[in-house]
């Protein structure tokens, strides 16, 4: 079903203001696949991050949810996790700041005593009409959130990760096929793929497994916060499946990589994109 035309004038977007609301509830009962695991999820308040949080809670994980300033969305995600019988600690801060990443990681250790899974998911994107007039600070802002934040989180987490731990990064289909209006965003997503492959090689002997998920057009707050209302109305219709994906259709890829099912997988990217066939 198509979503109505809509736009939000802030980044990150607010999930509670979207129509229809994204679908985040898991499809199946939990089976304890993440029992006693501790997962830290950046951008965990809404969209894909919320769906991952709820799914991981259903599978037995304890959660630390990082978010920038969307208090209402974060509190709702915490409520949803608790409804699954899970525990979630919220942490507000900008992952583009290395000090915030260190403090966020330490909060996980102080609260739960360990860290098993790091999911780098926070992101922002902006439509760029004229690259020649693009403000330098605006481009740096996207890089701070989308790639430096991932690197800083890895730096902060590494000393706490034991053999068998997982790092999962959110890339994007645009890392593989580009996007004419999201050039800087696509650049950061390509860098995330390179970061994933490099870290997987560096950490394989530990072994700490490092992978990525590359979503296609997924119905999250980032969409009405990035595009004009008419674009949003037709968002996702150009995929072979003819519609945008939902966050709960992406979250199971993260569960596979975080659980024992994915213990022989590292350096890989799982594409969840409605049938697009990007070259790897």
C-alpha cells in the first residue's frame, strides 16, 4: 500500500509523525537465539534500529540504545523492548563525537558488564540539488554521523569484545549503485562497506566477526525527513517488488549475523532491497 505524501523538516525524522507507521514487530516467537547477549545499537530509537531492538529483545538480548535527540521515539522503543520481557538502557548523544562513543560504550559495560554485539546503524542523508554550492560543514556533518561515528564506536568497543563477538554495520544499496541526489551519503555508505571488509580481515584471528546489511528503500523516518512530499508518495515503487520495505523485513538479517547461525560469516554484506541487483 502506498504511503501518502508527507515531509518532515528535521533530521533525524520522528517515527511517531509518520503515516502509516513503519512496521517493526517481529514475525515469529523468540527462540532464545541471543539469550544473555548484550547488544549496543546506535540509531536504535526508530526505523530499522527499532525493529532490530524489538527482535533482539524477543530473542533474549539486553540492549543499550543510542540515539541523537528523538526522546519520544527512544522511550517508545524502550517500552516495546520491555513488553518483550527485555531490558533496554537509553543513551542520548551524537556519535559523530568520539567522546560520546566512548561514554556510550562504557555505559554498556557499567550496566551489563560486557558487550557482545555492536550494531552501527545511526545515519543521516540530505538531498543535494547543487553540489557546487554545497556547504563544507554540511558534507562533514554527514561523514561525522555515517562513517566517523561507526569508526569511533568500533574504537571504543574493541577492547571490550571477546572472541565470538559481532560487529554489524548498516550500509545501503546506494553504496553499490550510487544516487544522483545523495552523493555524500552514498560516499559514506561505500566507506562503510570498505570498513566492514577491512575490519573483518583484521579481526578474523580473534575471531570477531564483522559484516554489513545493505538495505534498499525502507520505510523509516529518514525518508520523509530527506525527500519532498511527492517523492515520498512514490517511494519504493521502482523496486522489482513495487513497494518500499518495512523495518521488520530488514531486522532478521541482523539477527542472522548476530546469532550462532552466522558464525561462519564475516566480511560480507546482506542485501535486503526488494529485488535490486547491485554489483558487488
